[in-house]
C-alpha cells in the first residue's frame, strides 16, 4: 500500500449532526436488540456509534459513548434474554461488549496520537518560516501560519492548490533542473521570486526536502521558506551605494584607509590600492605604504606614523610616492582617530592622489613667479629715472664730501675732526647707494620664491625710501605710521616688496592730476585679530569708481592709457600665496586705500 504524506488541515470541531446520528443509531440498536426476538449480535452495531462519536475528536466523549454502549448492550441482553437460547444470547452479548470495548480503546488511542500530531502542527505554526508541504503534483497538503503570513493565502484557501501557480513562482533555473537535483540529492535550496496574494512581489529563500514513502517512492516535498525581500532590497541598495562610492573614489582619486592598533591591521579601498600601486590581493600594512613613500619624504611619513602610534586625534600629511616605474605621485593623507577603546585605536582616513592638482599648482606658481618678475622689471623700467637719480644722488654727495675732506686735510693746519665727519658722511652715502643697488638687483633677479622671516615695518620703510625721489618729483608728502613692535611675517621679501612698490607707484599715479589739495601718501601697519597684520597704503588721489572696486584686481583691468592692468592682479596672487587677503576701499575723505592682511609668523616659525 502506498503511504502518502498526511494531509492535515486545521482541527475541525465535532458536528452536532454526528452526535445526533450517533444518538439515533444507539437508540435504534437498543430498541431492536431489546424488543425484537432477532437472535443476531445486533449490539455489535454500537461500534458504529462509538466511531461516529470518535469522529468528533473528543477522547472523553468517546469513552463515555463506549461505556454507554456497553451498558445499553447489557440492559438489552437482560431485557431480551431468551431462556431457550441463553447460552447463545450470552455469547452474542459478550461478543458485542468486546467489540465495543476494543473499538473504544482503539479510537481513543487514535485520538491521542492525532492530538499529539496536532500539537506538533501547532508548534510548526509558531515559527515565522513559511512551511509548506505539497505532493509530487505540487498540490498543497500542509500550509502553516507562517505561510499564511508570507503569502497572504489562508490554509483553507491553499489546500489542494498548486503551490507554484498560487504563488506565481519564478525559478532561478528551469524547474526541471531543480526537480532533478531534488530527486538526486533529496534537497535543494535557492532563491525564488514569488507573488503575494495582494500582488506584492516577494524574494523568497527556500529550502526543499524530499519525503519518500516506505517503498522509497517520492511522495511529497517539504519546503521551508523565508521572505528575504527587505534584506534583498537592503543588499541591493548597499551594493548600489558601494558601487557609487567606488565610482566617486575613482573619479575623485580618493581612496579610504583604516588602521587598527596595536595589531597594525590595515584596510584599503580599491582606489587606495590603485593609488599605492598594489594588487588588491595584497594584505595591506603600513610597511607597504612606507615602501612606496618617496625617499625624500620618508622622515615626514615616519613622523606621521609615530604620531598615530601615540594616539594623535588627527593626521594631515602631504608627501610623494615613488612608484615602481619611477614615476612620482603626490598624495594627501588625512586620518582621524575614530575609536579608542581599552588599548585599541582605530583610525579612518582618506588618501587623495593630488598629483594633478599639485603639478598644476606648481606650474601656476612658476607662471606667477615669471609674471611677477616681468612686472617687476617693467616697474623698475618705469622708475628707472628716479631710481638712477636715487643712486646718483649719494654718489654725488660722496664726491662732494671727499672734496671737502681733502680740503680739511690739505690746510696748513689740517682739521682732522671735520675731515672725519666728511668721511663718515661719505660712508653713509655709499651704504645708502649700495643698499638701493642691492634692492634693485634683488628685484631684477629672476629666481624662485624663498620664504624667510620678514619685518613688514622695515620693508615698508625701505620701499618708501626706494621711491623717495619719485615721491619728491611728484610733490607727494609720504607719511609712515608703523605699529611697534614690528610684526614678523613669513614670506618672500622680494615679492612682498613688489606688492608695496606697486601700491605706492599706483598711489603716485592716482595723485598725478591732483592740484586742488595736498598730495599725501600714508603707509601704515597695525595688528589685527586673529594673529594678523594689516598694511594700508592710502593716498589723497582721485580714487576709483564704486563699481570698479571688485574689478581692480582682475588681470588686464586698467583705467590708464598706458596701463597693463597686471599690477594689482599680481599683488593679489602674491598676497594669497602668503595666506593673506588684499582689497581696496574708498575712504570718506577721498582718495583710495589699499589694504593687505597677512598672517603673523608664530614663535615656532610656523
Ligand atoms: P595698471 O596700473 O597697469 O593700470 P594695476 O593692476 O596696478 O594696473 O591697477 C589697475 C587699476 O586699478 C588702475 O588702472 C586704476 O584704475 C586702479 N587703481 C589702482 N590703484 C589705485 C589708486 N591708488 N587709486 C585709484 N585707482 C587705483
């Protein structure tokens, strides 16, 4: 006999109809048994009564029905006892009682195991997994509560239906392949696309097991499934955002790095591997980073490494990499301490390939240096006459003093004191002209900027001194208001002097047409917060139009017929390269005020 997988649905309550039929049948059997002279074991039919009551599923009622039927059999026997056949009547009575008793016991045992089975099924209903059993024709024979929740169909609705039609299953591979694997191995698991009753698509993770009957014939399939739609969507979103991130990292040439201490465990993103020129299979270590570091920047990177080991909250280092093919890359590494727990430090950071930006910056710097040089030469050309005079004047004074000294010495009574005074004056004039020549030579030289400590007050004094003749020739009264003690800044002396000379020459030119008032130039310095020094070059010229203030610093902006319009633009590039700002203002009482703010150098030289 082929044993099939038990088709078990939810327990049904015993119907009143069954009880009524059982009662009527019991009454009929009793009447026939007690009142008719039939000498057959009619009481055996009580067995049917017991079975009918047992169908209701209650062990107590079945027991009660069995006892009642035995009692009725005995009463019937007593009432209908036939004296002529008392032995036969007794045998029939005993046979009936035995049949009723055995049937009742078997029915009760059957009910007990059904109750146990039902309890186990209730337990299957506790799980959130959808558990479905279907026969080899895909007809559902069991559908737990989890399946009701996942698919939206009740057990009553699902029973007997084709599971795959009901849930509109789409298989990852042809279903025949799945069946073949199931028959071969007894198992299959995979992901299925299904549809809920309300039309919502589901992604299901399903595990199938084949159930064979006693003869080994495939009889049913037990499928345990979970709804992984949300997890699937989250995974898809994660994959998408990872792809976005990887793409963004590739485009921006920024890799991410993480480091755990003290284990020195490192993690790099794909882009970090690409920047550092390693295969993604390599287990990254800080030694790998050092291996790529340019030999000239090793000390810098070692220092950053030491800071990390000491638990520094943030590391920001720019250095070069020397790649195996000999090429050089510029990178910017920024990391911060993410977590610090019980002796463990975790840093996360970004490694940016800034080669292009650095090379562009360097090219820009070179252009700026060249342009600054050209404009310096141009300015010197414009000032040639007054500068030549400025140099010639002390030389002429030297000659005069030398003559005087000679005269004091050639007297019959040489006056040594006067001669000494003249010689001192000669020395001072010689120093002055050699200082001017030094400044002009420095300005005329073409060289890369070199940063050093610069006293802005001294620089202002020297620049005004250099242009003294020019100022005199234009009838300009120059006033210096320099803040003491002098603020030191870090910068390129020649470039900063170029800014000052440029601003003063512009002021001189702006006052060219002024006849109605005094031509005055103020050069002042003062400290401003935070840690900055402000240089102001102000004149009593004609000023500029309100709308021009923001254009003055644009390249090629000029209002002069012979102007180039590059002076202020270069001043701005120089000031910004020194970490400062420059702007123009129109003072209320006329003229123009050009303001430069520069950061003050710290005690530690930064
Ligand atoms: P250029 O001197 O060759 O014109 P600049 O870049 O030095 O080039 O100056 C740009 C313009 O800014 C000048 O043409 C002038 O209109 C204006 N400007 C500069 N300094 C002053 C100033 N002190 N007063 C008025 N206008 C000025």
